[in-house]
C-alpha cells in the first residue's frame, strides 16, 4: 500500500496510489496529514476502509508529488554496506580506520541529515555545494518510523554527499552532508512489507547528463549489514521523536572515483517495491 502527499490546485493532499496508477484522494475522506495515520496500529485496514468509499481520483500527471515527510526529522546510518566502507576508506587519509571500525562495531554510525521542511521531493532539484569538487548521490532505502520507533513503512532517499569534504577530515561530515537541497525523499511510503520482504528489493540508480547515461549501478537491500530494527532501536535510544522520524539506511552504490555530479544532471533512484525518486541537480 503506497501513501503519498501531493499538491493539487495549491492544496496539500494525502493520497493512496491505486494499482491502476491513479491517486485516490484520501483528503476527500478527511485525512489531512500522514503523521497521525502512521501512529495507527490498524493503519492498513483503516486506509483500506477509507479507500472503499467512493473517493475522487486524480492522475499523477496532473499533480505535484511532495516529499512524504511532514514533521519528521531525517536521520541517516552510515557505512552499512561493504561498498560504502571501502569508498570511505579510499577517500580518506587519517580518518580511514574510523570507517573500518564502525562497520564492525555494535554501535552504528548515526547522523542527523535534514529538518523536514528542507527535504525535497521527487521532481524537485537536489543540490551540490558550490565549495565542493567531488559530489555524489547516495541512493538509500529509508525507514519510516512512528513516534514509538515502529517501522511503519519504507521510502526512497538520496543522501547527497560531498566526498572531498568528507574525505578531508571526518569532523567535516556535517558540512559534507547537510546543506540546502542535500536530502531528497519520496515519492511515497510503502506500508506493509516486512523486513524480510524489503530485503528482497533492488536499489537501482541512473545518472543522466543530457541524453547520455553517465553512471548506472544497483545493489540489493539484502547487503545491508545491520537489521532494520537494530538501526531504528539505536536512533530511539535516549532520544524521543514525537512525530516519528525517517531513517536513511546507507548507500551500497558508489560511482567510481573519477565521477562527480554536475549541475543539470538528473538522478533517478528506483527501489523495486517502492517507486522512483527523480531529481535534477543544481549548485547551491
Ligand atoms: O560516514 C560517512 C557517511 C556514510 C554514508 O552516508 C553511507 O554509508 O551511506
Ligand atoms: Mg549515506
């Protein structure tokens, strides 16, 4: 079951993506926000009962998708794939052993990524820093957690990163990771699948420059070293999230060292089981 936020005639609305591709307008049944919906233990049954009413439908081509994030902070886990550990160690000098250690340590690397209002959705632009020279998208499965830390769904995330800043010094990580348009999430929240099902999904990324594909790659969610519950549990340790949180689970696709994003590129991230997050790139 795919839930989304969209803008129709300047109104923010909540929708359910139907199998035929149309959006069922749940706001017509009184649903104005995703957050309280995600708190319900009977979420799927409740949405199904709403959708059984004759609600208006709209075509995705007529609306703008908004990120499925309302008041949730976005956090991220790092170095959860062997590919990411290798890339971080290669780009770093004296910080390399930190990545080696955190990959195997019981405590994961967790970092703050974005305030909800700064997240961009599909169709919007992601940013590369004007003072960075080596920039990449990080295609990641995102866990959607309610205020009790329960995994209520999944979405697609892009943890945009400046590799030269990150590699220069580990203490620069917040600058490499947090800036305008550095976080994209969307297009919808997939509610229902278990961790076991989600581990069967493939993450595919394609970067286009004009009419050329300049990078393509994929990985399997099953390669994430840590369990979803373990990552969620660490995030909620000694920290409350009254509106829940979105947790990016790390990247397993890293372009070769010669690759950097340019303004005008288009990044397309597809997670089988969820959908496609597509963003053009601008310099910020
Ligand atoms: O410590 C660097 C961050 C790594 C990261 O964002 C990832 O592995 O996805
Ligand atoms: Mg990342």
